[in-house]
């Protein structure tokens, strides 16, 4: 009988969580733009003051898989 690849399953769960989180954030942003909320200077409230987009989160690696 084949062994279960737990690392693959864990990665798939992480990707699913990330996808759901991004979808939730997208829905939140759409809802915020639909209400027409804006700051005093006329920009939407969900943009950052510097005008840059948020950086993606770093990918975590298991320390168990690395060679000593």
C-alpha cells in the first residue's frame, strides 16, 4: 500500500486557505467600493496612503525537509 504524501496534502490545504482569504478580501473591497466610502482627499478608503499594493506573504517551508 502506498504511503500518504502528507506534505502534498498540507500544501493543498494552505493553497485552499490562501484562495479563500483572497476571495474574502476581494468581496470586502468590492463591497467597500459599492458603498462609495472615501477619505477626505477623495481616495477610496481601502488603498494605502503610499499608493503601493501590499506585498504577498512569504512562503513558509518546513524545516524538517531541509538537510542539516
